[in-house]
């Protein structure tokens, strides 16, 4: 998972996240992604008074035992961080954050996070669990939905993630491009179903994430060097030969 970036300050500002500019009110704490860029309140050229600090998954791993009793008991089923999450605060809290940032970054995270939990418990409980899990939720979701008729772009949109970032994470996990892995997974499942069920070829194609019969047949032929009907006939003939083999042995006196 990418870093979580916290912004805070007494003056209003703006933050650019994935091409969208979000307004930040005065005296607030903002949780956003590590790629976010802060600007002044007047636009992209304005001077910003927002302070920035990043925390990675390892930081949250160390933090979790210290705040676990503060977390909401029921986690989100599938949590996706918002581009920005704003927590309104006071000048005194912000002064404390500034002092801790200079002297004790880990204490800053503990103080900042406990404060955010007190005001927005559900969201920040889910965020720390997400940070600890890294990308586990993403890959669990991919495994659960790989037979959907979804493109790589659709999977990336489900996590509000640029396609390039999604492909980088995917290659790190599976060792191949997402498009190739999805095709291989869908074809392998289709082959299993052809050999173990009596479903129509078209129904199997649709069940395994292909939008039409022609695309499925062409992809299957390239992968297995025969079309779906042929592989099913070959399997049927093999089963029939194996069934008759004992009878032939008895007939031949073996």
C-alpha cells in the first residue's frame, strides 16, 4: 500500500489528488494519499501553510498495538480510502502537532491518530486496518472477482487507482501483467468446466468472464491448440476407452 499523507494547518489550502483539486478549510487535519500535493488557498500558484507528514505501513504496524482498544469493533467489508478525509480541529491541537513533528514523529502519529479516532472512529479504524493489511484487500477482491466480465481498467476503478499503479502492484504480486493473468485464469477455469460439467460452451464462456462465444473460442484455441468442443470430445473418448479397457482385458483372457 502507498503511504498515508497527513496535512494540517491553521490556514485554508488546497490539495491535488489524482488530478482533482480539493479545498481544505482552516484549522483542519487531512488524511490523503502519499501522492497528494498541497497548495495555497488561492490556487496552484499560492503559497501553502499546510504541514505534511507521511506514514508507511510499517509505521502503522508499530502504532496498531498502542491504539487497538480505541478501534471500532466492526471493520468495513471492503474499505477504499477516500481521496481526502477532513477532520476539523483547533489551533491548540495544531500547535501540539507542530511541536511533535520536530521532536518525536512516532509520538506525533500516535497523538494525531488517537485524535482522529475520537472524532471519526469508523473511518480511521478502517484506515489503520487497511494500512496494516497492505494490498491484501485488493488481491482478495481480484481473486473473488476474476471471472467477472471486467477489464483491467474496471478493476483499477474499483479501488480508485490509476491503471499504471494497478498494473505495477499486480506484476509485483503475480509476476505477470494483469491482462495476461486474468486471461490465463479464465481459460483454466473454462477448461475445468468443459471437462467436469455438461454446460453449454457459450454458458461456460459467459461464466468465466468472456463476453461472447467467438472471443472465448479464439482465445481457447490459441492457449490449448484446440477449440472447446474438441477438448470435451477428447476427454469423453478417453473416459470411454478407459471404461472399455477392463472388459477387453477379460475378453482376451488377461
